[in-house]
């Protein structure tokens, strides 16, 4: 089976024995949980779209391992055009869900581990690349959703992993056996873990020789013995329990994050992709982060498209669409959004081949992309709130709208232009709220800041890649200054 349908994906998730906790309770059926289900629906969209002929070129690809048709979310990018198509696919998925569709972290991990494991083998004669290709082929053939887990809790940020008072604050190897390793630790803010079949774990930062046990990368099922997760709260999450479509803003789709605990999890030898080769921890982090910073030039742009559309529709409903300042704001929003897209496309088009044969984005441009993402969505959100007006946060509930006594007052006094039903106006206001302050704000706002690395992480990379020395030389040549 090469491609799963959306329904097959949902059924496959039911078969997993995931250990999920939320509000102090074990969730026995995460697939049908009203708080979690919208996030599952977002991942399901990556399967549904791949079935549609009009999206086949973006959503599917050809496996470099088997030549078979695969979902692009399991693709190894073999040329710059693949990298461009990846970004376009993510924009499409963002447009269709207005949320984080979660499946990119695995795709970005695939491509980072692919090239890094090849280079480790080249240096040390290890077998990580073969291990990884076997795992990759398995995920491609089964069309699995794979999480990519990088962020350790990190404890005292001034201390290296081995120097922490609590040794588990970075995930590490606690036992080595002839048939594999046992790992302990946690990964925080894990996007989509509850909706994934497998996880690729990677180290979170560069490491020195004393951090040997912490420089580890592997894959395992998300329901492996010893793994459990505690779901993070989102703003307005319990509105999803109230059964009100309008009040949630986007009731069908969402994202999810969790703290995932690895409590002595056994990893067999053939699922290990890095174990102790500390100098490659930083390489793996840099590449994964680079791919995920490229990703934001697609997914956030797609969600931005929906927010711009919501602001424009709200302006229509308010009767303000012809005001010159509103028109100007509706120019500024796409300008910012398309600037992000330019960065996502540019770092892809400038991608280059690694020793393993796959393509890596231009790291400087990918970091510029993500640095802009830490800023522009905030401005786009600010403009959307400006255009929408205060009703996006003060509107009464759907229950009041449906109430026989109160409903007619709401309908009367919250109507904008006369030919648009008040209910439609409220729906659009709640969508703006959802994207800027509600549960989707995790994916659109704060994740724009901290996802794929906080702003300072990109500035470090920009400093490293910016080549100021070459630029100084250009200036000196033009100014006629000869170096002594
Ligand atoms: Fe994909 Fe964007 Fe979510 Fe990352 S934040 S998993 S790139 S949708
Ligand atoms: Fe993310």
C-alpha cells in the first residue's frame, strides 16, 4: 500500500496504544476526543489532499529508494524543485486547515538524518545510513505520519547536558545492551505526537565529548513501552467541549503539542542513527532546524492567507471595505505574507546537494525566512484585529444567538451591512479570534516566534553564514583600499 486515504489514516491511529494524558486523566480514545480531534483532522488533510488529482503533483512524489509513488511528506528531496514543491505543499495545507498540520516535522527529520547519517558512516564506518534507509522505506510504504522530536527541556540553560543536576533534562542513553540501547528523558512542545505513528528523536543542540550519552538519534513507535505524553493546554481549548461550532472559530482543524516522556525506552540497534558521535549532533540540529525554518515559509503563509481573507471578509461585513485605510491594510498584509513566501521559495531554489545525494536548503536564507516569521505574522495579526474590530473578542456565545428571547437582539444589534446575516459576521469574527488569540494562535503566533527555534537561534546562524568578511572585501575593492 503506497498511499493511505484519510479514513485509513484515522483507522490506523485507532490501532495504536498511545498513552495520552490531559487534565489529569488518561485519554482512552484520543482519536475521538473533542479537544484532540481537530488536530487529527489537520493531519488527515495531508492524506485527503494526496488523493485529489488536482493536487497530485504537489502532494505526492516518487521514492528515491523504491521508485514508488509516495506522499510528499515522506519524501527525500532529490533536487531544488523538490524543495520548492515542499513549500508550496505546505502553503496549500495551511490554506486548507488554517492550523498546524503537524506532519512536516517528520519530513524535515527524514531529510536531516538522511544526509547526516551518511556522513557519520563515512567517517566512522558505522551503519546508521542503512538503518535509516530501512526505516524510511518502511514509513514510505506504509505512508506513516512520523513526528520529529528535538526540543529537550534543557533545565539550566547555562549548563551542558552532562552538567545538569538532573541528568534526565536532556534525553540520554542509560544502558547499552548487545541488541540495542535504553533511553530516558523527555521532549517538550512536541507538535503532533498524539497523531503520529512513529517518532524520530534527535539531539537538541551541539554537544562536546562529555555529552556522549546525549548525542543520540533513533526512531521508535509512538506507543513504544515507556513513552507517555501530557497534552499542552491551548487558549480557549475547552470551548471545543461546548458543542458550539461558531464559538470555536475553526471547529474542524487545529494543532496539538505535548510533553513526551521517555521512561526507559528500549531502542533496537537497527533503529539507531547516531550514538555518541558528538560532533555530528550540531550538524543534525543545524540541518533539521534549517529544513523546519524553510517549512515556515510555506505553512505560516498558508494560514496567513486565511487570516487575510478573514480580515477582508470582516471589512465587507462591517461595511468598511471601501475605506482607504482598510484598503491599505489589505495591501500591507499580503505584502508581508508574500515576503515570507519569497524567503521560503528562495532558500529552496538555492538548495544544494549533500554528499548523500539529497538536497539541503540554503541555510542563510532559511534562517532569514524564519527570522521574518518571528515578526510578520504578529503584524498581520495586528492588522487583522484592527480591521475586524472589537466584536471579535466581545461577541456573545452561539447559545445566546440561538436563544429565542436574546437571539433577535443579537441579530438586530450585531448586524453590519444589512444583506449579511449576523451569524456569518459572528463566524468570521470568531475565526479571526481563533487565529490570533484562540487555539490556532499556538500555531500562527507563538509558534511563529519559538517553533523551529527562537529568534536568537536564527541570529546566531545568520551571523555564522552572513559572510561579513567577503562583504568587507567587496567594499574595500570598490573604495580602492589595498590590504597591506
Ligand atoms: Fe508543519 Fe508548520 Fe506545523 Fe511545523 S508549524 S509542523 S512546518 S504546519
Ligand atoms: Fe513547528
